[in-house]
C-alpha cells in the first residue's frame, strides 16, 4: 500500500492514451480525406438544419444532475461508515439512519413536487 | 520508490491492457454469434473458421475509413473526446485480482496491478469520468441528435451510478473494507448453516444488492434494454451520430471494455472472483465473467427498449429506495450478528 500503486495506474493512463493516439495516427496514413461541403453538414436525417444545433434544453436534466450531486455525496459519506461498521455499532447505525432519513425526506419531497416526472 | 516493484506491476498492467483489448475485439464476435443464434441466424462465419477473423477485418476496415469532422463541430473537443472514453475504460481492471502471486524468473509477480485500499471507489470514479467522453463528444458534434443523446446518456449514467454505488454499501458492511483483496478474502471463508457448508459468496448474503448491481451495471454501460442514448429509432446513433472511422470505433470499443470490466467486478464482488476448486483462480474468474457477458447478450436478444421516463423513474423511484432499504436491513442483521443489538 503505497504511492507505487497509484504511480502504476498513472503510467497505465498514459499508456492507454498513447495507444489510442497511435491508432488514430496509424489510420492517418491509410484513410482517405475528401471533405465536401455536403459531407460536413450535421446529420439531420436528410433535412437541412434551420436552427442552431445547441439550442434550448429542458431543465429536467439540470434537476437530475442536482439530485445526483446530493445523493452521490450521501453515498460517499456512507462508505467510511460501512467500512467502520463493526466499530461504530449501534451508535453509528442510528446516526447513519438519521442522515439517510433526512435525505429520504428530501427525495419524497422531490417526488411529490413532480421533479422525478419526465412528461 | 521501489523501482523493481513498479516495473513488475507496470508490466503486468501492460499485459492486462493488451489482453483486455483483444478480449474486447472478441467480445464483439461473441455477441454477434450468440445474438445470431438466438435469432435463428448464423452470424459472421466467412472470415476464418467460425468467423474468428471478423474482428480483425472490422478493425482494418474502420482504420481505413474517412475521419469526418463536421463543419460546425468544436474541433479540438470533437477529436479528443472519444480518446478520453477509450483510454479510461480498461483502467478499472487494474484493481481486480486475477489470482495468487506468481513466481517466475525468481521474481514475485502479483496477479493484481494495483492493490489500493479504495479499489471499488476507484472503479466507480472511473465510471464517472467516462461520462465526460460522452457529454463532450455529444456537445462538440454540433448536432441536435448528438446533444440530446449525450444529455440523455449522462442523466441515465449518473442516476444508475448512484444505485450502483449504494447497492455496494451492504457488501462493504459485511467485508469491512473497500479493497477488493479484502472483499475476496472474506468470500473465501466457508459459510456454515447447520449441516450445510456453502462458499461465503456475497450473492448469497446480499441477493438484493446483487440484483440492483446487475440492473445498474447494464444501465451504466448503456446496454439494452437501457440503450436509450443510442435509440436508433429516435436519435439516430445518440452521442456518436457524427463520428466516423476509428473515432466512432473508440466509443464502440469503450462500451465493450466497460462491459468486460463490470463483469469482472460483479464476479469479484458477488461470486467470489478467483475462488473455486481444481483449476487456477483466473479460469474461475473468466468463467464467472463470461456468464455475465453472456447475460448481457441474452438481455439484448430478449428485451425491448425502455421508454425514457420509465428508465429514469425506475432508477429514482424503485431502485434507489430499494438500495437504501438493503443498507438498512444489512446493517440491522450485522448489528444482531456482532451482538450489538
């Protein structure tokens, strides 16, 4: 258990990136390159596009992201509790139950408010 | 720094990386063959015996295809995003134990690339970073289908990642560790119920967590019946609509590598990983992972695609409360088990 393990992972990140880049580079020598204006148009099932491609987006995605952050933090807090479960015993269990309970009330509130509906 | 250990671990990792890339190529072959059989077809059978050379033919073909960058794409991000997805996908396998320590040429070679104590957290974190490849690629394409596909995919992956993460808390309570080595060691003990002796695999003590993990893992890797981001009937090809040639294949390959890594993880966490009699652990791990990979293909051949609202509803209204319930129940049983209740 030391920095070596992480150094190895770092080296592997580098290796797999270089391997991917090498594949792209290799293809550079064999693939054709003949761009035409029609080919570079965005694919819209054959219909010319009329609106800018990065238009408005429904805010529901934003809501999901927000909910995710709240509950992901909860999950991360539960990990150390789970690892030390036998030591913390009943006291820790009650604390975790309170913590999850509060967030559960939040989830129920979101549910009732319709933040989890998609139509 | 211990240079010898670094070198040996890196060498094992390098071999593992290449083995994964080869496996991933043959996973595409495996899927096409099995899917074909399930649909009363033959599948690819012309390139080599049983079509075994098909993945190589596909690779060469994709390498020789034009690499189109659309006119209104964000050029740099468009070019880098698939590489990000591809480069990070195989790294999750670095923390999975493949067997006991090997003795070769007077060297101790651990069949585990990086024995870090937060192994599971590391795999989940890699899954989160993988989302960047999807959303950056979809956004940079400058195409409405791509953008919508990327957003859907992101919302889906983060929702199910939550379920994935929470479903494992029960396992951590039982094992008392986030390290896959420790979790494996716990599972290698025998579970004795009366006159019955069973392996202490967590699928037996955590069946609900296993089911949740399996469902979330299928959704996390964007596979059928949760392959909404690439629903071809409504979104063409989702976030990689505008990609062509080898950059397209990077997304495709990343999906298959993710499937393999998740299968290895599921086998290690719930089915005892390398635990098994007679042959070396690595064969048992391979067999268990193969079962999950077959399950993936089986699902794709059997189930129709979910509707998007059903998909998100399932994650937040059914799976998330069930995951929390599992944690509560596991905790209670454990408290009773250690005599604190």
